[in-house]
C-alpha cells in the first residue's frame, strides 16, 4: 500500500497536537512561550531582559515607542518608532528568537498582532516538521507538483 501524503493528514496531526484548536490570546502565548522558550512581562524589574518595548515622551511632548535589545543605549535610527504599527514586527522577531521580553502594554494591539503573527509562523514551522517526519517514514505526495499551503 502506497503512503500518500496529503494536507489533510498534516492538518490532522497538527490538530492532534492541539495547535489548530481555537485559542485565545493567552493560550496562544502559552504555546509560543513553550515552543520558542521565551517569556514576556509587563512588570519592569531590575532583572535584565533580552528585549524591551516601551513608550517614551519626547522633549516636545510626542509619544514614541522604543523596541530595543539594549535598554541603556537604544539606537535612535533603528529602535525608535514614531508609529506603533511596526512594533509587532520587532516583537515577532524577539519571540521567534526566544528572547525574554519586557513589553509595557500587553493589551496593546501591536502586541496582540505580534502574538498572532508569531503563532502563525510557529504553526507553519510545526507543519513543516510534521511533513518532513512523514516523508522520512515513506510518505509521498500523490502529485509531485502539489505545493503545500500555509495553515494560518
């Protein structure tokens, strides 16, 4: 009997591992912490973190966002954001790099967007791992040209 590799087979294995169930933001974050071995807190302590995301006010009263790996010396041209819509990209990078983080507003949309994006990346990485494991076990796509699609 031929072992046929299908997207449904991969999806079933993802579901069996609990990655395709509906998860709220807290459940997604718990899975991300476990998978990428990272932590996040909104409590600023003297404990050193790998990544910091917080707001500051400029001398003339504007609010800017800082996303940096060096809290003592952020790089103005790389770590300071005038708008918060690009912060999620910096946070996603910190998550997938397994960095322990301080984020001053865990309820902010940019943090929630980062969790959603990182969760999608995680699910797709796990999908690839499952696919590779099945191929190693002798499964093959029925049609060699069949391309897999992203799960999230």
